C-alpha cells in the first residue's frame, strides 16, 4: 500500500499550487474538425507532418507523474436554477444529447435523443448488423460492418479467424495451408514451425508485434483530449471534472506502477498485414496484461525487453479479452467504438483497478523503423466508465489522512465519491452526475449526500433515464442504472519482444472482477462498503 503521509504531502502541494497564486498549467489548442459521429475523437489541435495529433499532456520526469491542474474552475455543486430544456445545449437528466437545437437529422434528434448509430439495436443504412452494443465476437462486429461469419471475406479476428477468402485459407477460416512448416513461403512474414500465438510469429505467419506502456495517466480536462459524445465538437471528460485538481493524486497510483515497470500493460496488433504498422485497413488492437520474462523488472520500460502475455487477459482461444477494431492510415491509429473490460493492474491500496469501457476508442501515432513498430506515440484512450462499475471500487479518499476515513478505507464507494462529492483536505471533489446515456433511455442521475466532517458520501436514491425513482443505497447496482462518466487516458509505449504466455489473472489478483467470456465481461462485485 502507498504511504498515506506521502499522498497527504502530494495533496498539500497541490493545494499550495492553487491557493497561493502560483502559475496554473493550462494547455490551449484549436478545437479541430467537427466529429462525424457521437463518440469520435476530437482532433488534438496543431498537427505535425501528415496530420498527426500532438500530445497535449505533460511529459514524465524521471518516472514521476505530472500534477496537472486544470485552468477551469472545479464544479462545486452550486444549485442549477435553469429550467431544463431540450435544445439549450446543456445535457439534462432524461436527455441523451443536446446539440443546442431542436432539429432532427444531425445525429441528435429534436427530442434530444441519439439518432442512428452503430450499437442502437437498429440496422441503419450502411450497417450490416446491429445487436445493440459495440462488442465484437458476438455475431455482430463492434462497428456493425460484419456479421462475423466465415466466408464473408472479412477477417473477423475476434472470432478466431486468421484468413477469409484469401489464398490457402482453410474452410473454417482458422488456419492457412503451409503456415507452420518452418519455411517462410510467399505471402508469409515469418514461419517458426508452429501456429502458436504470442511467441513472435502468429498462426497467420505474420509477425506478432506488441508495445508496453511506459505512460498511463488520467487526461486533464481539455476540449481536445478524449471522445466527443455530446456532438458539440469538444471532448467530454466528466471523470476528471469530478475529481478536480485532486485527479493528480489518483494519477500517482496509476502512473508510478506503469512507469517503473511493476505493472505491465501491453498493446498488441492482430492481422498485421503491414509489418511496420503504417497502413492497416482492418486490424485489431488488443489490450493485455504482461509479465517480465527475464527476471529483471528494471528493464521493463526499455525498448526490446522480453515479456510474456498473462493468460488471464486472454480468452480460451488465446485472443485478448479486450481489443479494438481498428485502422491505421499513414501511421495514424483509430480504433473503436468498442465495449471492452479495461484492466489497469493492481494499484496498491486501491487493489485491482478495473472497469468496463463503453463505446471506447483508442488513437495515436504508430511509429516504426525500417522493419517493425517501435512505439505508439501521443496515445489517447477514451470512453464511458459505467457508474455501476465504480460502485464496485472503494472510495480512494479513504486512503488519505483527512479524507473521511482516518487514513483507512471508509465505508463508501468511488461512485459515491463522484456523485455525492466529498471535502478532502482543501479540495472539494464532485459532485458530478453521469454524462453518457449508455442504454439510450435518457440520462440517469443519483441523489446523494455530500461527504465531509468524518462522514463519507452516501447514495440515497437513483433516477432512471425514464424517470423511475429507485430508493436506497443499493440502487447503484440496479441493472436499470447503466449510464456512465466520460473519461480519457493518455498513453505512451515502447516495443517489446514476446516470449509466450504465462499464468496470471486480469489485474494480477486471484479475483480481479473481470473474466473472459464470449467477448463481453462480467463484473464480480467487491466489498466496497455498499451495505447501509
């Protein structure tokens, strides 16, 4: 567990930064082009050659996470005296979107509900299928462009296909004639004499290439970093907004383990038709947990170091539990939308920090040398974190002296911290309501008391998107409460050598909360103090 005194010192330092009039870090950028779909990435403003987005985050210094203090004021939960109205440009309860008008046909209807999009359960123009989600491997690919059947001339990697309609492809689309014979035949990038995954040469006789994260941080609230769900041309990030300046403290849990090589998070490419990864019209980008392969954790962030893939982050067919349907054009990666379980590894006193990411997207610049991918630069991962998943994570404020738990875990959850709000030393966290209508019935909200004075925040009632009121603290776990918080993470990485599969579970614990299934994820509740 992290030293609570050190965390308190970090908090006090943050307080001094804002309270004493020191310079506040603020990054300005152009808003970029208007997105064409709810949930698309917002362009990161100024561009390098080829239109590559510029990373607007601050660099690490010696492995220490940056403390980003947003220039925008923290929402202190002041009463809203407006009369909620569809078309006022403000997302209100029971609205799915609000683009500032009452006109249909612009992806937000005249009644402030999402219009046609992949994942709404209706097969719209340009879609092959739509099963009501953005999850691959269940018979309809996450982008609604494949029914995931062998013979459709689409390599549905999430279903275990390695070919489809291509030369020497087996009738079941799961093997290629001559691949695995130990010779590099025409059309093959490699052949190591087997068709085993994760040993550097895959069952499609293409190079298996992965990078390991050497940076992972919660993104600062910015109009240009993240996903635009509301359709207003600005990135949405209610998760960071709720945490306010104190998000730097949570980042200290997440970033240190990644930057020092103790938590190994890998990004890997499947169906790698271009070994340099610069032009990939149809690839899957997997998110897996890794393990050190040479008994030297000090080199885990060094390019080319050997690593295993943990079996717990793979399904029975050895494909990643979490992966994004993606494209790469001239080195620019764009993946998603995809509903995935997202393991962030064991974060000390917080335990295994894991949640599902709804309509998640990943973007970045794929950098390569003459022969292979060397890193993903300026990476951004964004999506909606379901509120119900946050109800399965303990309130991190309880780790901090003065955080309402006397330095111990207090009897509340991460969700209650966000929606109820809490006084934490000189900071006020939240309150912040979910801002992403995941299930399409209108935005949901929670009634909660604020924490402070030694008392933790506490949910008292939930209001479903259709207006149904659900009483009691346990309403947070009601399946009708499906909405989430927009979020964004910044990532950086370097290349590794894959050495096979080793044991392990999602999050590196015996019961991490997410288990492989048919492409989805099942959350196993943890004791986060939900009992009244």
